C-alpha cells in the first residue's frame, strides 16, 4: 500500500490547458500486489486519486478518480530457455463526469533475467471501450516492465521501468485527445514511468518516479511529472 504525490511539470500544465484533459497536481492512494509460480504470474493495482475529496469539487481536476489494472501471464512453453507466455491485461479509468476508458490487451509475452536484472516484454491486440467513442479494436500494444536491484553500502535500491506503446490506433479514439492547439493525437502513443526505489527496511520503501506520456492521457502533447511515493510492504 502506498501514498503518492504527483507533480506535473509546468510545461505539461501549460500545454494541456484549457481542455477536459488539463492537468493539475494530485495525490493518490494505491494498493497493489501479485503472486506467481511455475504456471506464470498475476499482478494488479487499485488507485484512488484525490482520495480525500468528493466528486463535486469547484475545480473538476480536484475530483476523486478511480483507476485499476490487472495483468496475467500464463506459461505455455519454452523456446531457447525463455518462457512463451499467454499475456493479458485490463486497465480501467473513470472520473466524476461519467467518463470511462477501459483497455483490454491479449497477446504473448516472455521473461528474461540475469543476476539482478529482469525484463518482461509483451505484444498484443488492443481493444478499447471509451466514453463518446464506443468499443472497438484499436490497433496493437507492445511494452515491458523491467527492474534492476543494487546496493550502495548496506542500503538496498531498485530501478524499475514500465512502458507501453500503442500502434495503429483508430481516429475515433483520438478525436478527444487534443492539446492547447487543438491537434489530434497521432496513431502511435507512448506511456510509462522510470522509478528509483529505496528499500529502507523490508516493510518500508520510498520512491521517486519520472512519469511520461505522449499522445496519451487525453492529450496530444508530451506530458511529464514527478511522483513521490511512500510504500508499506506486507
């Protein structure tokens, strides 16, 4: 479980305003967890943004919002010592206006590790259900999660990165993704974060993340932020 503060860059706040996707700093609470075995693994998180607020704030950007994601990897076979996995994930975002965006991806993945480094890429078909756009297949999605653990003295650290790239997206899913200049997002979009984690104790972790997106999060422009995190591990 973690508490987080997300601070958008001044350029992001400037380039996304005005518009329904204009950005403002916010806090969020996250619960995440996973499990795995020889069969594969599952992972998920549930976020509440602006958790202390209602859904009727004077500034709509302060309203409470909900997002969640579930990821599954099922080991099918091995090729060259690497697993071939059936991959799937569901991501859902909703806000107080009634807007909802749900993404489904089904495809293949694998996993590789060497020493303290690991990476888990995937490629799949992307289906999206979005308010004002309907539900339809929306191109392909590729991405990965990776991590590297290391020590400085007696202190334990880890660097992680998650990244998603969407290809060949349909126009009807992009016609609300406009920046301050009114541009439609391209058919390719990028989304991810790079994080540095400091494991103070087995129960307590702090982190600093660089959050980035291009042609995503309701805007055609590049967006970035810093996230400060304090996490309790169970």
